[in-house]
C-alpha cells in the first residue's frame, strides 16, 4: 500500500467532525386549516382546478395589455434588477467561502543577488516552485460550516428574488386595475357633470321665468361644482396611476400596447386555499427565512470549532540554484513541510461568547421564521375572507345602484310633473352618483383581492426568459 503524501492525508482527514447542531425544521405555529367565514354563499365564479403556485401569471392574467405591462416590468424594473444582482453577489461570496475548503497552490519564481562586503564576489540565488500557504485542515468542520452558511445565504437571496418578482407582478396588476377603475370613475364623473350642467341650465331658465326659486338654482350650482371637484380628483388619480405604472415597468408606457379589457369585463377565477402547511413550500419568503435559519445553525458549528485546535499546513516544493541557467537542472529539487497547530488556552471568554452569540442569532432566526409563517397564514386568511365576501358585496352594491337609478328616474319624472320638490331630485342625483362610485370601488376591491390571494398563495413565479436573464 502506497504511503499518502502529507497533502493527500490532510484532504482525507479534513472535515472529520461536524459540531453544528442537527437541523430540524420548527413546527409551524399556526392552525391546521384556514378559518372560514360563516354565512357566506358560493360566489358563482369559476374556481381554478390547480394550486395557485402552479398557475403561471400569463394564464392567470389574460388581459393582453396587462400581460405586456408585466413583461416590461420583469425586464426593466430596477428593484427586481437589484434583487437579481444580489443573487450574483451572494453566489460570489459562497464561492469565496467554499474555496477555503481547498488548498490554494501558488507558483513563484524569485531571484536574489547580494554581496557580503567590499571587494567580495556577488552571490546569486534563484528559486522556482509551488507552495501552499496556511491551508487549514478542517478536522472540526469550521470551514465547512462557514461554507454551508454562505450557501444557505445564497439560497435565501435566490428565494428573496422570487419574492420580489411575485410582489412586482401583483403590484403591476393591482395598479393596472386601479387605473381601469379610475378610468371608469372618470367617465362616470364626466357623464354626471354633463347631466348636472344640463339640469343647471334648465333650473336657470325656470328661475329666470319665475318658476324656480333662487334656492333651487344655488343647489344646482353646488351640484355642478361638486361634480367638477370630483372630476379634477379623478383626472389627478388617473395621471398618478400612469406615473406609478411607468415606475414599475421601468420605462415610458408604450403607445402601441394591445387593447385590453375594462374593469367591468375583467374577471379573475376563485382560488383554492389548500392547507397552511403548503405555504412552507409554495411561499419563497418562507423558504428564504428557512435558509437563513439553516445558515444560523451552521454558524453555531463554526463557532464551536473555535474551542479546538486550528491546524494549518504550509508547504512548498521547487528548485534552487546559484545560476539562473541551472535552475531546472537535476539535483536542485527540494521541498518543505510545516504543519502548525494552535490551541486556544485563555481568551477571556471570547470563544464562549462567540458560541452564545451564534446560538442567540439562531434563536432570533427561529422567531423570524415562525413569524414569516404566521404572517403568511394571516395574509392568506384575510384574502380568503375577501374571496368569500367581495362577490356578494359587489352584487349588493350593484343592486343599490340599480335601485338608485330607478329612484332618480322617478324623481326626475315627478319633478317635471310638479309632484316632487327639487330637493328630492337633487338628493336622488347625489345618491345615484355615490352608489355608482361605490359599485366601481367594490368591483376593484374584489379583483384586487384575487390578485392578492394569488400572490400570498405563491402564484406569480416563473423562470425568466433569455432576455431577462441576460440583463
């Protein structure tokens, strides 16, 4: 049996003992099932037949204009770009830490010429060879655990990037839906203003002919100005929606976007809730928190290793000659082997404090991991409550708007026939406008809740295309 060289023996023995605690995933501190809302009825909407995390965003959002906006955001959004670059930085840090598990071999050539005194001949010494400097023999897995921690940090950063993409898609979708709602509100306000201006014109004629009082005239003027106030607010909100979309997609909104749906014609399917335990695998923010916990667990092993000797190896092999031409001639080869072991004796509690700090950081990370699960549970439960109730709220609000439309038409007819006061007509106008606004807002809330439910259930992640990955 051939004898092992010192370097080969070091590599065989490295990493014999791992002092890191055995990793065990903490129990999820949430109920076994999501709560239900009592008294709700089936919304009647189509229900997706697969888990939200399996539904690509291109299939969930079918509006072609929204799809184009999301694509632009994934290509140009600066926050997402930062998240991608963070992955590259974490990958590089992992590679740096991982390289410490292997000896760094250096090649060198040196030359030295000197004289020992006046009129003495000049002596020369030339050396060339390979060397290994202070390579740590990882008997107690200190370097290995630091490498494992760096790997977990890298994986956590990858999961954080997925979270950033999911959040970006949801934010673009919600902003787009808000824009559609504000466009409907703007159109409604413009129609209402036109109706009130016509009513003001007729009221002014009646006032000039002595049929209506000045009180009726001023009430009509007030309604017109209120509509103009609402119109200015709607115009401002629409412009701000476009500004936010521009920020999210990272460029000016193109003029050649495909035609899209209106808010009234937009519909998103209901989503199955699944079980709370599913969130541990479908939510990238929870997976990121768990990787942080794995890293903290490995850091305990690295800290514990400081109690034991740190053994390093320095060695070199090469040739030496007094003449440069004879540097690689036979008989000039030699080698050195210099292991070193350092055992900590008195460090005034530094090593113990390092272990305690690592344990405390692990406990902090456990609490953060558990909180991420609880937060996810609450987000899903809230969105499920919305899914169970927003459809009924929209139906009821649309019924209110329909009733207020009939009321206004009847009040207008009675006023023209002289059987109702102008105050009744004005009250019917205000109530109808408010009911129509609230119906649009209820529809927006219903759709945005479905976007939120899709996000909190882990929907929206897909591998980037070649163009995006190359950026």
